[in-house]
């Protein structure tokens, strides 16, 4: 079964989206890796999501850094 919806911008039916890697910046010092989902017809961004795999790795690294600071 193919799930189809309409792009909220160009109103064309879509059965898939294009995914691209993006940087998501929260602050000058805070940045995550993520995905943007784009309409294949008009290239408008339909949604953005943090990459959960990269987020877990980065979070693990940040926690280890903080624990090392505390344990010194």
C-alpha cells in the first residue's frame, strides 16, 4: 500500500519525500545533526527531525565529558 498525502505548499500528491542531512542550531554553542524532509516536486521543507542515532552518540559524549569534569 502506498501512502500518499498532499504537499502543503504546492498541493501536489506525494508518495515519498526527499531526506537531507542538516545542522539544527539551538544556540551559538548548541548544534545537532538532523534530517529535513522535502517535497519531491517543489523542494519545500515539510519537516525537520533530529537524527536519533547521532543524537544518542553526541549525548553520550557530552555526558562523559561532564562526568570527567566532576570526577577531577
